C-alpha cells in the first residue's frame, strides 16, 4: 500500500497524472479509500479550478465575476446593517 506522504507529495507537485498507469492505480485506490487523502485531493482540484478561473478572468479585467451582488441583495444588506445600529 502506498503511504499518505507519497500521495500528498505527488498531488502537491502535480505529478500524479505524469506517473505510469501501474503507479497511478494504487494511488487512485488509496485516494478513494483514505478519507484524509481524498479530502486533500479534492482541495487540490478546487485550488486548480480556482486558479484557472482567475487566470481566465484576469485578462479581461473581471477578476471576481461570481462575486457581484444584485441591487436587491445590496438593499437587503443595507437594511440589515441599519437595523443592527
């Protein structure tokens, strides 16, 4: 069985997909069976997607496209802040 340190190192260095298939299969099985490595693998994937999205929107100048609030949402936030004061 492959150790968690080996899996984490391969995932962190983005070398997982460069490995030959006979080394990738035990790592894939380990990731599926080990809760910690599975969670770490998902975090690596999420980070890669986030960086890719950031780089795609960086060229257009629209860095945070999904973080825009509607006018209605802004009004509700303002009203909630006024109620708390």
